[in-house]
C-alpha cells in the first residue's frame, strides 16, 4: 500500500511492470532507477534519455494526453504530477481502472524524498534511497562551495508575451532559495507581471531559462536596467534524478561569482 501526494492510496499487486510516465523529469528518473525496460509509454516532452521517446509509445503532451492510447497500452501504473498534468485526464484514467500515482513537488525537501518514494513504488527501494542520499549530499556540499545567488533579489521568468514568473509556492523558488537567491514575487503560482513592475520592486537579477519558454540572448534587451542571465531551465525546474546534475551546473555556471 502506498499513498500519493493527493492522499490517495494505491494497492498494487506487486512492482509495476507496465509503466506510463506523464512527467518528463520522472521518466528520466525511472531510467536512473533501472526500470527502463518497464516503461511502455511517455509524453512527447519526455526528452531524456533521447533514445527512449523514439522507442516507446508517445501518449500526447503533459496536458491533453491521449486517454485511448494509454488504455490500449494496458499500464499497471501511470505516474503523473498535480501541476504538470490535468486533473480530468487523471480522473478519466482512474475511472477506467488505471492506478495513478500523482506527486506534488513544491520544495527541494519534497524533491529529495520523492527519489526514495518513487524507488519504493517501482520495487527499487534501495536504489531510490541511494539516489536521495546522493542528491542530499551533493546539494548540501554544493552550496557550501558556491553561492550563485549571493542574497540577490531575483525574478525567474517562465513565459513571455505575457511575462510570467515563478511564484513563491513553485518548486523553482525553493531551488532559488537553496542556492542563495531571494526570490520574488511573493505571490502564488505563476503571476503575469510586466517588466516595469519587476523593476519597481527592486529586483536585482532576472533569470531567463531555456524552458518552458525558450529564452535567447536577444531577450535580455527586454530586461533593460536589470541584470539578465540565460540559464538551463532543467536545472531549476526538474526534480527527480536530474537534481544530481545541479551542483556541478551551479559551480560551472557561477565559477566567477
């Protein structure tokens, strides 16, 4: 018996053998948990590892998944996320009798524990615990050796036209706090705020990630008067085993900080 982040109980007969992942970062994590051979379906945004999306059935995007395709694959577990996936899709699958395990990751601490939780869910508890321990160790040691944020007030863009920002209850802001930034805005979700308001709030730095909006060098000009920096969005927004790559990224990207 396992309980997901909605508080829903799943009583699986044993380790799942036909898994569909609707969460890109957790598709990669399943591979690192050494259950790649059990993945039968994924989304078109599951880009890591690259070969997997060519070899497995794609079930649509993270939103608006193809319920019919999923049912045809006869999974014994669907892995989803409360924010990335749509509630009506998850409900439709559960009504059809498909077990769905739904996570809700808003903090670094939850992301650490998720590695063990997912490992236990798929019958790889020891491997999951090892990944959690390594993630904790590398993040703890990492922030002792590099301080990317240096206490600066930062705004992390997630979209343009309109400008949208990571709010205080987003996983991204938890990552920013861990690595020394003081994130803004202090409102929930992903608010639409014009660049003029960002300037007026005393923000010192704007981070422009590679995803979900693919910011490029020329977008920095729209952040006039602010220190704008392009960053790898996966390092700030992907929980799961990609967390193991974050400390090295921070050290390399901010080695002059």
